[in-house]
C-alpha cells in the first residue's frame, strides 16, 4: 500500500486527529480552561481506542499506523506531563522520569530500526501497565481541576508516585528485552 493510501486509511486519520488535538489541549491547559482540556483529552483517548478497532474491522492495518499510533500516544502523554508540570499540577521529578524513559526507548528503537538489528519492538506488559497508570494519573489530575470538590488527593499522590516508580522499572525491562533479543542466536533455516 502506498504511503499516501496509508495516510488516507481511516485508523491513521484518527491517529492524525489525535496529533492535531495536542496543541489545542496545551493551549486550553495554559489558559486554565480545564473543562475544554479535559474534553479534548477524552476525545484523544477515544480516538486512540477507536483507531485500533477500525484497523481490525476494516482490515486497514498499515506500517504507517504501526509507527504513528505509539508516537501519537507518547507525544500526547509526554506533552501533558510537561505542561501540567509547568502549571504546578505534576511534580517535576515525575515528568523527568517519564520523559527520560520515553526518550530512551525512542532512541533505542530508532537505533535498532536504523541498524536492522531488531524490528520487533512491541510494548511489554509492564510497559502497557505503565502507560495505563500514566493515563489514570493524568485523568485524575485533570478531573481535580474540572471538579475541585472531588477528593482525589490521596489517589493522585499514589498514582503519581507509581508513575515515578514504574517509569525507570519499565525502561530497565525494555533494555533487558532488547539485550535478550539482540543476543539470541539466529533461528536455523530449514
């Protein structure tokens, strides 16, 4: 499938929409309009879930989508961490750990792809759990801004500390997986 056709595939259009939402989400947070920011965050979340379903239903899994979807996810979450830290809603140490993990994984993936060493760089179960905790943590932070009467301070603290702990642990696991896969012997050809 040509690159242009891949861009026009419905799941990839949803992923591109998620990327398009990011600057507007940032603008709303910086302006203190958390209701609109929360609505955009929810819309981005639905587009993330729906693009995968569409790809399966319409048989439109593309190489572009395999790369674009996780990039959109990481860009959305990392950007939110940076902006919410700027607004003093997320501690700096949490954002530094999350951002460092994501940049490290991205650099390793790019290096492995460029060298042709390892093409299979799927997320691990721990990596998926880490992302899920990040999404819940950011959701709680935004919900508290939209509905200040919601008492989620303890939940927020637990989630943010969990994110800070999971980021380096899952990064170490990715490194371990890569070392194992790269040093594994080549399968014998029959």
